[in-house]
């Protein structure tokens, strides 16, 4: 190919996209002659060179968080569990602002806080697509009740959860306090699945400072999937969860 080693490294690491001309050369090198498959790959190469919305935030957030956003955007199914806080995709701006400000390190610049809030809101646009990913969201009741105690943000946030629970692409379930001790008490996690069967699932966990840890080990992901299904068994049904949220909204003080 007469390419420099640095060019190969940048392409393989995803630091740069692959031009259509370079891809055509690679297809010849790899012996890919099926025109339909070649056209699919060329379309992907052209798309990869277009700027994504999150690329302009590259200087402000970690590489792991950027990678997480890329996976989130590409996923066809997202299975998420949160024991203490509501997931970013479910948060109102008021809730996100309160949480991000509360968890920020002392001295964090105001501009960076605003950027984190902006990113969280921007991520939610994937829920408004014509074909959004299927969302399976399990919340511990403590996450809901803790939110309900924040009187300045609770009414709007409860309304947001009710709206999401009524969408065909979203299944929202709550693990009630009456379930007692359960396997998900200690950590939040998310499993992303993708449309291409050859793309393995990816497991993510998130710290309080937007640090993302990913894991694509099949055995590890299988264990977390089992935990997720156990949590769903302990949860209120989707219909009962919606009733719970509506009752909670009624009880909120004016």
C-alpha cells in the first residue's frame, strides 16, 4: 500500500477516518469483490469522515466518555440499571444541572459544568429519532424517592419519567423497597447491543465524575445480563411502574 506506519496506526486506532480511495485500495488488497458489500463499506467510510456532534467536545471530556457516546449512538438496544441516580438519558435539564453541580469537584470551572449539562441533554436526542434504540431501564426505588425529595426538580422529572414510560421504545421498571436485598444494590451498569450480530455487546459502568469503564469480555457481560434479568423479576411491571409514578406525581406538593 506504500503507507507510512503512522497512517496505519491512526486509521486502526480510529484517530482518522478512511477515505473512499484508500478503502477501494484496501478492498482490492483483501480480495473483496462483491459489489454490494463494497458499496456498504464505502458508505460507512464516507459517514465516518463526517463530523459527529460530540467531536466538538473532545477537548472537554475524557476519551472514555467520547467512546461511550459513540457506542450509545450506534446501539439498537440499551439495558441500564441505576440504584441511586436516574440515567442520563432520562434526566431533565433541571435534574442534570443539580446532579452535575453537586458532584463536580470544588473549583470546577463554570464553563465545564455547562458543557457537561449540554452534552447530557444532547445525548437525549437519540430518543427522538424515527427509529430510536429499545431502552430497558430498571431503577431502584431509592433513585426515584431520592429524586422526589428534591422539590425544585421533582415535578418536572416525574413528568419526564411518565412520558418515557409511555413510549413504545422504552420499558421502565422499578425495583421496590419491598424486594429487600438484591444483586444490583452496589453498582450501576449499562449493556449496549448493536444491530450487526457480529458486533459483540459492550458493558459500561460510570463513576460520579463521568468516568466510563467498558468491558467487552463475553463472560463478564453474561454475568451482568443475568443480574439485569434478576432485577427485572424483582421489579414492578412496566404498567405498575407507570401507576407508581402517576401516584407519586399526584402526591407531590404544589
